């Protein structure tokens, strides 16, 4: 069996994300899938920035559990875009395109 590489290779999770998912290592693809499963199951999407959860839309509403993960995010993309969620509060939103930054900030 071939060794997993790239996005399929398991990565070590930082404590908050590991506690949230109940595992210490997962591939990035599985991390993202499990986060989206939680978001959808708890109807934490909205169509407007900082809007009320309505189970659809491109914004993700931070509940208490997601907030513990989101607040670990302070990163800069290759294009220079900064994603700083360290001062985020419950009920605020992130754009779904920021999920890669959230995952990246929560792995070792």
C-alpha cells in the first residue's frame, strides 16, 4: 500500500481541534469534511456577514465550539491576505473561503 501524500497524509492536530474532532491526527481533507459536517448539522451557515444562522450561505457562524478553533487563526496567505480571527466573538461569521486558513492554523 502506497504512503499517503499531500492532502491525504495525516497531520497532527493542535489541542483545540483534536478535542473538537476527538482524534489527534487526520488528513486535511478529513478535517475539512468533519468541520463542514458539524457546521451543516448545527445549521451554522448564513447568507450575510454576521447574520443569523439560516442553514445556507457562504458565511459560517461561530458557535462556542467553533470559536475555540477559529480563535487560533492568525495567518498570512501567499498572496498576502491576512486572516486574523483571534478577537472573534460568538455569533460572528467567517467567509467559507477562510476555512483553509482555519485548518492550517490548527495543525502542527
